[in-house]
C-alpha cells in the first residue's frame, strides 16, 4: 500500500519478503542469510529515501506455523517529510491471529485535538464581577 499526499510525503506499508539486517531472520536454512538480497533491499530503501519507523511489540512479523522460523518481513516505511507531519510515529506489531503474519498498527504519539473548549462552573457566574472579567478577556483576545 502506498499513501502519498504529494510527491515527497510517502508511506509504504506491506510484506517486502526481505529483511534489512541478518538478525531480522531466524531459523531459515540453518541460519543462512542471503546477503545480496539484504543489500538490494537496503539499496531500495536508500534510493526511495524511505525510513523504517520504530517498531513496538513483537520483534518478528511472520512466523512459520510450526514455529521453526521467524522473520521481520512486514514493515512501515516513510519519508522524512511524512515524519515531519506525524512525528513520534511508531508501528505496533500485534500478536498473530489467523495468518502467519502479524498485523501492524501505525500510531503517532503527538495528537493535536485543536483548541481547548471553554469550560465554566455555574458558581463562577454568581460571583461579583464575573461578567466584567469575561467581557475584558473577550475584548482583549479579539483586538
């Protein structure tokens, strides 16, 4: 899946069938890792200027059903511009349910809910001078 707001903001999510480093693959062919495949995947990341955002939860995203192998094949890759819009974003690797792959959820820890709503206690309105304080604050903020 590729999401792009414009040409520079990119988010690519999927099963890349490759690992970035040898430690992301365990139990395959008696521990043998295809270094050429790793180099090509890293070259792809560099050429496309994509970064792997931090992962939280499980270290691996795909598990062989019999438990003999595990890999980190699924990931969320983003551009620097994407990180500017959603700083602090992380990919949460959830537990495996039906598939041999784990679901991934992307969350940004920095949320902006907009301006805070005005809150008032009814008892304040009974206080002497309340209307003057509100009127002065209103006039000061609008001028």
